[in-house]
C-alpha cells in the first residue's frame, strides 16, 4: 500500500519523466515550448474550432451532373468541353482505383509469400487476383485501344460500336437458333 510521500512508479519501476529531477536546460526548453505553443493552442481551441463548419472527407466531393456527350449538339463547345472534363476526371478515378486494387494484390501476395514456406501463386490471394482481373477487364472494355490522347467523342464512338456489335451477336444467335 503506497504511503502519502511515495511517488507513482510505473510497471518498470521507473519514476515518470514529469516527476523526475530535471536539468535547467530541460526546464528552459519546456518553458520556451509553452511560450510558443500556448497562443497557437488558445487560438485553435477558442477561435478556429468554434467557427469551423462540419468537416467533410476530401474523397466525398460531389460534382454536379454533366450533360453526357450523347446529348450535346455538335456545335455546342461548352457542353463538349464539360463532357471532356468529366471524362478525363472519371478516367483518372478509374485508374486510381486500379492502382489501389493492384497494390492490395501485391501486399497480399507479398504477405502470403513471407508467411507460407511453400507458396503456390495459384492458391494465394484468390479474391484479390479476381478483383484485379475484373478491374483490368472493365478498364480495357472502357478505355482499351483508345490511346493516351483519346477524347470523350472517341470513347462514345467505341461504346456505340460495342453496343452495335453486341446487338448483332444477339440477333445472329437468334437467327441461328431459328434455323
């Protein structure tokens, strides 16, 4: 049972740093720290936090809906420009998602290789590999064969040609089933 004059001792039998005898240099450094830190802390607590609105995470930024390129007139340059900007922004987002999924797969495979003595690449990280494969396929369907300087019009034409091809495949399959 501790007595009144006893100091608190932590688990290792040491006295906490605040209660130890400190040199004048340490005391001076703490004093200077309080001099510089006190006004900033007071301003943050009493001014900044009181007038600060609700905080929103940066990745929840909402963009207003943009008219798709299919609804723009051919001479409406502002509509085409907005559609192009939205296309480039969505392309960046899609490739960032691909980077994140790829990094998850690399982290998982690295972790599994270090844990398991005998590793078989076909048996580890199946979910991550399937996610990566699906994402790459979807990106190729959307952006593949367009090149680095593709515009929203090129992407729209690719989508249109793919839909026409799919419709012809379905019609061809029905004709073959009828014969």
